[in-house]
């Protein structure tokens, strides 16, 4: 993960950008207590 729109304990998710150029969207929510954590993500842009 290169960037995440929201990364606080109160609000986590939003637009996620990956190192390979891919972009996904995770519905903002309270941050999970620990990772790994399964969420549904929508692909916004495919990797090149």
C-alpha cells in the first residue's frame, strides 16, 4: 500500500493505492483491532 485515504483509529479505508499502480476503495469504517482483516474492496483502477 502506497497511500490510504483514511488511516486513523476512528476512520480507516477509503481510496487505497498500491505500489503496482492499482487502486481500490474500501468503505470507510473504524480501524480494525489487528491485521490481517478481511474487507470487501472495489477496484477503481487496474495495475499497469
